[in-house]
């Protein structure tokens, strides 16, 4: 075919449009794909029915005469600023719950780390045990844990601290173990050969190697912990969640509005601090 | 250097070590003796068993058969603390930089002496004994890195980091240095400097140095003995001036043909 020949023009060596080889995807795998779509659709329909989903109820709840935007919102404005200081004070308590539970959770997760990371664990059974304990702590929601701890510790913010700490050990423990499993092992092996003990290797090769990652993950969890602390507060854990629940029950929407403003400001501020610290750690 | 229970024994004696990964026999019963004041270079193609030999020598891998005697102690017979204590006679310098990047060069070098510290003194780098810090400073001076003592390891160049890793081995007071492709990630100048340093540690400080290399020219220039490996066995073990170019070529040609 000459260089000047138009694209697609048949030359001496040209052949007809090539035949594509038959698709290799088997009928069986196509059937599996259709089956998977059918199962997902079935699950969605079941969930809608089981959760009593209702389009009418949704729009009524938001826009009807007694709905959110025509009844609750107008009764919430303007916010009652006389409740501002009380709201800030309670939010500080909620923040204290979040900070304490993060700190204790950090200690607990690091303490489990030598067992829970596959590449440094002294034995497979201990590794499995540590991972099972973490999975159980993760599986029990903080709210359910709190219900138990309220019985043990009474209606105090400390019960929320304990609940969030245990749940946090489960969550952070898994994240931390994964960070260690992905770390470079050369510094660890170098110290092992140098005769360092397991504890020394952990303290001087493993922990410094993943320190920034662990702190970044912890900061990432701080705002999540604050939001969880608000929720736990509503069921007896104290702080701003407790005040919001109380005032909602008393239909004091203007005060609730003030608390919501305080809550949003705190969450945004914590998110901002968390982002800044994580950016510095990753630098 | 090195306390060495039996000073008269060669620091490292490997006898009939075999290692198999699944169907693949990586080491087919090799033996060697490494003497004090000697730099032994091991050459061979990828997968010929060089690094496996080095790892079996300090029981980072357990051999299927054979023994490795480090300063007179059979590592296969040891467990736990006694294995740790015996193993501190050897230091490994890896191809990839095995330093904790977030810590200073000095702190990394101090960690070479962890096995000689009590747990209480080794909990934090600030609690390290003064004599360990002094020894680390001397080690850094020995490798020409004293002026970088407080620099974070992560900010050092490849050649500088490898020197710090060697200083850590020096601070460990090891009798044997096992270097697994220590210059593979370095530019030619830095590679030359690191090899000069390893040779100097062998000749001036009396250490026994085994270096796995992929650069025949460096091996011939700096080593006292060159050991050629092919398919899990030793092809030759000679002084550099006795090694013929075709013998080195055969180490690699053979592998290509086998593939």
C-alpha cells in the first residue's frame, strides 16, 4: 500500500476487515453476573419493605404542615443565644470524652500491635487471638457497649469514655496492624540480626517506622470519635448530646438550634485541626 | 572487635547447607569458611542462592540441612536468648537501606548496641548509656559520617545511608559483616566508596566481611577472595587475580541458557 493511499484503501497486501476472535467470557460467568444483579435488586427491595420505606412519609415528614421545614425549623429560629455558654461547656465535655477515649484507645491498640501484626507476631495462634479480640470489639457498636457501661459506671461521661475506648481499640488495632504489615522490614531484620530482643525491635524499628502513620490514623479518628461521643451523650453519656436530647424532648427548638450551631462549629474545627496535623505528619 | 567465645575459630564456618523452596533447590549443600581480616565477595546471577546463603548463615532462614557456626557456635542448636546473643557477632547490611528513616543517623547507629543494653536503658533513645553514644560517634567517625550524626536517616543519600548502616554494624562490635548487595542501589562513585570502606574494615579492623555482589569489577578490585555461585553450588573460590573473565561470564551465561 502506498503512503499516499487513503486510510482503509485496499492495497496489494491488504486483507478484508479482520474477524474478531469469539468472546472468551463463558456463558456461566455471564449467568453469574446476571444472578448477582438479581440478588442485589432483591436485597434492596427486601430492605425497603423491612425498613418500612415510604416515599409519601418521607415528603410529608419534610414538607407537610407539621413537617420539618414548615413546623420545626420556623420554631427553631432565631436560636436562643442565652443557651450558648451552656452548649459550649457541654461540647467541651464531649470533646474531653473524645480526646480521652482516643488516647486510651491509642495505648490499647499499640499494646496489642506486637501480637496483631502478622509480620512481627511471635506466634500464629497469638496473632489469631489478637485479631479475634479486635474483631469482637469492632463488632459491638459503641452505643450497645455504653448501655452496659452505664450499668457499671452510672450515668457519667466516663462510661462513654470507656465504651469509645474499647470500640476504638478494635478499630485502630486493625488499622495499625495493617500499617505494620505494610512497612519495610529491612530495619526490623537488621536489628533482629544484631541481637535485639522482640521488645527492643518493636520500640526501635517497628514503632518509629510507623509512628507518623499511626498518629495520622489517630487524628483521622478524632472527629469520628467526637461525633460518636455526641450520640452516646444522648443516651446518658453526658456532654452536648445529652443537652440536645433533653431540649428536644421539651420541644425547646430554639435552644436546640443554638446547640446545633455549637456542634457544627466544634466538628468543623476538629476536622480542620485533624487535617492540618495529618498534613504535617505526612510531610 | 567482637567478644568471640573462641577467638581461634574462623568467625563463620558454613558446612553442607541445603535449602529448598518447594520444588526448587536453591542451595545444594555448600560449604565455606570466612576468616578474620578477609573480604569475601560472592558473585552469581539472580536466583543462584547468594542471598539465601547469607540468610541461612545467620538463621534469618532455617536451612534444611547443614550447619552455620558463627564464632564457634552452631546457630542451629540455639533458641531464644542464646540465639540472639550468638547472632550479635554478625551484622547484616542490606541492599535496601535498613535504617529507621524517622530517626537520626546517631540513633540508628546506637541501635546496633541494643543487645548489649538492659531493657530499661533501651526503652528510649534518650536513655541509651553514654558509652553507647560515644561508641556510636566513633563508628560514625570511622565511616566518615560524624558530621551527619544528627541528620534524619530519611534525608541521607543512598551512599551516606549505607555508610551509616555499616557504622551500626561497627557499633554492634560484630565480628562478621554480611553485606547483601550493599551497592546495588548506589551510583558508581558511592559504590566504590562503600566497597573501599568494607575492605578497610576487613584489613584494618580485622573483621570478616562477606559481600554478595552483582558487580564483578568491584569484587575483583576490592575482595581478597571471590566465590562464584551457579545454580545453588560454588563454581569457583579463588583469589581475584586467579579468576579468568570467562569464569565470571559463565556464571551468568549459564543462567540465560538454562532459562
